[in-house]
């Protein structure tokens, strides 16, 4: 177990990379560069936290702790977004943004001219099969 002050102290995982990073109900903007640098190639980031508007239904209510519209998309611009939601949820009432994103490998194909996109094979991300209805 590791105990670290990630807001006042150094990033405790400097130089390490992870296949998955999950963040829920937490926002410390200065942490984003270190967090994203710790995501390995092919790694998945799942992030959900409170968004602007939450002050109208409860805590947190300080703007420092609320994502601005589209902010999570902007902060994850270097990743491939697989899913994104922004809006209001009931029970308990809250405004949130959530994202699932992948750090893709930088391949030679990615640097080809944009006119030759047909020759690039897109990555495959396994989706859960839905139950028969």
C-alpha cells in the first residue's frame, strides 16, 4: 500500500506506466499531466467526476472542484476517446462528466498523409456483448 499526498507532494508514480487508471469523484487539475503520462500505450483511462452545475444540487459546489463544459474531453485530447458523457444524473442528484479513453500506439501509419486513410486498419476495442432479449 502506498500513502502519498498527490496534491502537495511529488507524483509518487513518476516513471511508471499503467495499463489502466481509474479516477472517480476527484479533480485536481495540476495532476492531469502526471496522470496522463502514467498511462501506458494501449492503456485505458476511466475518469468520472463532478461538473459545472453541481452547485445547484449539492456538494461539491466550488468551481475548483467542478469540470467546465467539455473540459474532460479537452484534457484527454491526446487520447482516443471511446466513450464520453456529460450531464445530469439522479439518485443522488449530480452533474458529471465521464470518459473512457485509450492511449494509442504511435505507428508509422499514423504519420501517413491524411489522403491515404483507407489503408490504415483501425484498432479493435472489445465491447461487451449484450444479453439476448
